[in-house]
C-alpha cells in the first residue's frame, strides 16, 4: 500500500512540475508579443524620421514634434535592447538553476524554483514606451501631410553609421534655431538706418558640441548665401588692453568669403574655450570686456550683422541680444542609440547579442560622455571579439572604481564625464603613474601638432613614453574637425608628492 501511495505521490509531483513549467513557458510568450509590437511601432516611426531628415523643416512646431518622435524612437530601441539583454541573463540563470535543481532529489525545491523564475507580467518600462510611441505616431498624421510640402535635401548616406560619422547627432532642432537666427533681418538702432548686430550665445558643458553646432550652421548653404564673409575667432585672438578687448592682427580664420555687389554681411564666431592652456580663463572674461569687443569690432567692421559666442560660462548669457541657446546632455536612451551605432558601425547589433549586452553595460558606465563614446566606440568596432569588449568594459569600470572619472550627470556644467578628477592621495603601489595634466583641442588647420601616440596605445597597446608627452584622444570626423588631446606625464614616486596638486591620475603604467 505504501508503495502505491508513494508512486501516486511521485506522479502527482511530476505532473505539478510539468504543469508549472508549461505555465512558465506560456507566461513568457506575451513578452515576445510585446517585443514584436514595439518593433513594428519602431519601424513605422523610423520611416517617418528618415523621411523628415531628408527634408528641410523650418517650422518650429514641426521640429518639436519630430524631436518628440525621435526621442520616443531612442526610448523604444533602448527598452527593446534592455529587454533582450535581461531575457538572455534570465535564461542563463534559469538554465543554471534548472540543471542544479534537477540533480537534487527533493521535488519541492523544483516547484519553488519554477514558481520564482517568472518575470511577473512583463516590463513596465517597455509597456510605457510602447503606449507613448503609439500615441506619438497617431498624432503624426498632420505632420506627414505638411512634410510633403517641405523641400528635399541632398541625398544622405544610407548607412546610419556613415551618416553619424559625417553629421551632427541629436541637435537638429538646435541647428534650425541657429540658422533661423542668422537669417533674421537686423533691427535698426533708435530709428536710424544703422542696424545693430545680433548676438547669439551658445552655452553648455565641455564637449557638448557648441563649436560643432556653430560650424554646421556656418556650413549651411542658406547661411553661406546670406553672408559675404564668415570669420572665426578663438580666445587667443582676443587681446585684453585693460579697458577693452580688441583683436590681434594675426587672429581669426576666414571660413567663407564671396564677392558681392550690394551690401556686405559678416558673421563672426567667437569661441571662448577649448584651446590649450585656456582652462579657467573663460571666467575672467566679464560682460564689460565682451561688450568692449562688441563695440570695437562693430566700429571696425560696420557691415557686421551677426555674432555667435560659444562658452561654458553662464556669465556670457547677458551678452546675447536674443535668448541663449543651452545645449543639454543627451538622454540615456539617445546616448545608447548613438554609442550602439558607433560601436557596431554598419553591423546589426541583433546579430551579436553578447556584444550588444556588453555594449549596453559600457554605455551605462560612460554616462553620456561623447569623449568616451568616440574613444571606446572606435576601439571596440575594430575587434568584434567578446573577450576584447569585456576588456574595454573592465577598463571603464576600473576608472570608476579608482574614482578617476567624474560621472555625475548633474554636475556637467564644468566637467566632462570623461574628465579625470584629482585623487585624494598617492600610494606606494602607484609607482610610475600615468598622470593627466591638461586637455585641449587642436584645430584642423594645425594638423601637424596632432600627437602621434593615442590614448588607446597607452591603455591597450603597451606604449610607454617617458616624461611629459601628449596623447591623442580621438579625431572628429565632422566639422570643425577638431582633434582632442591630453597632456600627460609619467611620474615616479619621489616626484609625485611634489606634483600631486598638478597631476590627475588616470591609470597605471
């Protein structure tokens, strides 16, 4: 009798386990349906976005609507990739726990395992993104109708990788605002025929793309047709005479010039930061000094019509004659979209799920740094080896562990996320430290000064220069084609104590 009861009990337990396993497998099916729904919505949205990017849109309301749709696309791609990554992690963990549980004799543990392995009804983030995308697409009917009336632009590269390698990412709405400002007619001064130059200040944290935005606006054919001359000045071109700021005779770069018969129009670009040894100098340029430069240049070149000033300092905002343009960091979802394309190039990330999961972890560690995305994106794109990608991820995490990179999204007004902060102390283990002294950008007109040693050579290639040296972070492939470099030094223990207030450690040699 006991044998019969034991057999019946064992059969019931086996049936219960099979039932729970079937429930679990069916439970995960809605997630696949949710993925397919989101994929279809993303495809529809991307068709609208790609068509809109091929046309010249000047209506601000349409630009805002397009920006909302584009942001929903970024969020949708992020949610889809995050869901896929979590599912792979969950499946690996479930497989491990299944194999472990099946080797045990206690069936209750198996039941407990299956009861706790489900995901609990889907991803709330993915559901929210799907609903938002559905609503946004439904509201785009009028947008699509009006879009057909917008003129087409020149043909763009089909590959998103090629497009993003040659064009500015995520600043289309800001670009149109700058162009609209430049094409506005100037206002007359006090009822006279003399027109006052308009001034637009572009403000934002380091490496936010202020110079890139100004350069793209200057390269727009509408702007070049409007202005007879475009001149760019850097901070070093301004000469402070104490009472006013004037221009050095040898300063300035003429970016565009054409002969005109009627009235000349001149566009002046002033970049107040970014050059070598200009760190902190921006704060010393007060509003009165800038107004002195404004007055001086206006008297020397009476035909000047527009001035653009780029700066990290909020003090410059009062110098503008219109509302300042402030560049904000990209959202987490938009940055992931950017880095994924940078890392995978023309390769579909879905074909490499392991690499996609590693890349998502890398993007989280970078926390919105264009510098890190450019450096590490180009690095991992050259080697589609999971082990190599894990090594790159380990390097990023080691930086954070040593408190050597500032990753605070709320304090980017003064510091780029890749900028290294000074460590609290040096230890005996830090013999022969690779010490960061300064960073700067190099204009394309001085390519001869670009360092031959790259940061990748130092971190991954085994390069071991001595003393002080410069390393190349990365070269931008979009205007104004800056190269971003770092001034470094290999310091020995006895020298490090004396220089600890100057150096900023970024890794071991």
